[in-house]
C-alpha cells in the first residue's frame, strides 16, 4: 500500500450548541487538515496522486469554503441573523466539531474522486480529530 498526504492550513470560527464548556461561545481556530491518500498500485507517473491535484481540488475547496469562514450548526439561531445580514457562513449537520469538519473534508475529497484514506483535522497544536474511509 502506498500513501501520500498533504496538509492545508485554514482559519475558521465556530461555536458548539449545548456545549457545557467554553466552546459554546463564538471563537476561532487556526487549524490544519491533512488528507491521506492510499492506493495499492501507483499510476502511470509512479504516484498515488500528484500533489498539484490535491492542491487544485481539495486544497482549493478548503480555501474557498472553510478558510476565514464561520462554521455553525444548521440549528444555530445565528444562521438566521447572518443570512439576513448577507454575511457568509457554512451551516453544518450537527455541531461543527473537528470530527465533523474532518468528515466534511473526507466527503468532499471523495467527490473529487481522490483515493482518500483518512483526514486529520488539527484544531490546535495539541488537539486532533481523525476520520478514516
């Protein structure tokens, strides 16, 4: 099995509904997402996937949809206020936890037909969530 990975940094804000800790308040993170691709064989160029393809597909999507974006649970009352004000945000199914963000990136990477094996989302230098295909 061959694997390659590429890491993308992005800044985002969020809050978690019904959280008993400080994450119930609006706050931000400078996070990182590492996308791990895996294949049993290499392509005709001798690669799992060209790093440029990762940058042009999932990297561009992260930049366009997650970077400098407020991520909110679709049930969050702030979504109505922000939509009415014309402010950009991304509504997620459930709370926008690191686990859910990793899952969102995994699903999008699959839509780009990348042979995704796992996605790590680092919320901070010491806190990481992983989802595997």
